[in-house]
């Protein structure tokens, strides 16, 4: 049944604008998208899993193409800020470890001592590839005493590569896939 443009429905039906329409890229505010990205990235930095990848895929599908790079930069910065808190906390947690775990940590520290290149490469590979898990590498690097600036530089570069590389290949909007034919 047709609807008129006034606020009153025809024949007792709800007007179309009272019902949630399909979301299009123009409907979602960039500030809302960036706010959600920032919140999820910050929470994802302190939990052992990172739910930011599905959020960035949603940003790539819903937002304008010009919003993808700022969303990736914001997600990387927020997650590295959260990981810095985890890094700093793990430096203080060494004293609370059991003797068995402290011995294991001392063995790892002895292997990596005096080899900052290997430490930085481990952080970079973990941040970029996700193996070994970046959460574990963050805690370990804080506990063994890696310099914070090395951790931040390698981690930020690795996370930016991990976040942006797969999204750059995606179409900005699903409607653009149809135009590829």
C-alpha cells in the first residue's frame, strides 16, 4: 500500500520512515564509525583476542573510502595505547610470579639479552602476523625489560601493516563489486 509524505499513515500503516531502513554508507556518521572503532580497539588491546578486524571490515563495507585510512590509524593508535598499559603492568608483575615461571622468564631473558634486533623483530612479526600471539609477546617483552620505545615503534608498524593491508584490497562498498563485472 502506498504511503503519503505526511506524518499520518494511510489505512493505519506505519510510514516507511518510522521503520529502520537499510543502512547505506551515507547514513552512518563518520564520528560514530570512528568512535566505535576507537572503543573496540582500546578494549581489544587489553584482552587476549582482538575483535577489531570485523569492525574494520564493517568500516570498509559501510563507510566512505576516505574514512578507511583514518579508521586504521585510529585503531592502531588506540590498540597500541592499551598494549602499552599491558606492557607496563607486566614489568611490575615479574615480582608476583611463581618461582617456576620466574625461572622460565629468566631463561627467555638470557636468550634475548644483548640482542635488541631479535627482540624488535619478534615484536614486529608478532604484531604483523599474529604469531606468536601479540598479547603474549607484549607481556613477555614487558617482563624481560625491552625498551618501551622499541616496543612501540615495532608494534605500531606491525599493527598498521596488519590492519591496512587486507582492507586495501576490499571494495569500499559492496555496490562497487557489481560494477567490476
